[in-house]
C-alpha cells in the first residue's frame, strides 16, 4: 500500500527475491560489503523495501530516513552513523 489512497502494487516472493538480488549486486559493485553503513532516503515505495532487504542480504547496516525530513536532518543522520552510501 502506498501513501495515496488507491496506490498499491502486487509482487510475488519470486519477483521480490529477483529485485533484491539485483540490487544487492549493484551495492556490491559499488564496493559495499558486510558491516558497511548505508542510509536510505526514500518515500514509502516498493523500492524502499528492496533496498532494505538488499542491505540485509549482504550484511550491510541500514538506516532509513523518510523523505519528509529536511536536507539538514538527513545530513545530521548521515554524519552521526558514519554512512558510506546514500540510497535515494
């Protein structure tokens, strides 16, 4: 279910696994490895779930900052946790 009424999508477990594995490979190609810290700055969309699960799949720690936060708040959170990558 999305933020707007009537905003929804359906996905099978197989499709979700495929997307998560693809994104995990993208993260690995960017040099992300187990134990790295990553910030995710996205609205409530399917890609947010894919990004979270891809981080978990490779063992990277993730911090979610929802898209309603200001640039200053995002910056503070990134600096506080020492993130090496920001997913938007």
